C-alpha cells in the first residue's frame, strides 16, 4: 500500500481563461499524473523493511548516528 495519492484535477471554474495557459496546465497535469503513477509503482515494488532494520535504525538514532553509520 502506498501513501502517494494524486490531487484532484482543477475544476473548470479555477482554470485560467487564456487558452495557451490552459493548455500548459493540462500538459503539466498529464506529466504529474505519469510521475505519480511511476512513483506508486516504485513504492509498491520496494521491499518492506524488516523488523531488525527498524530496530537498528532506532538504535543508531539513539546513539546520535544516521542510517549510513550502519553500512
């Protein structure tokens, strides 16, 4: 399950009146949708962290270290 969610599209009352600006906005929305879909796929494919990994990160945090110190 991912925490990445798309924002709802802008309704017609909120869209700019200029046709060129509306087209640019439409293109940006399309790119954003594609990027969100790709991020969702990547997040879903990522393995869940093990319980031990979480404990080690917590211990490193308690010691004032970051996750890189565990490598």
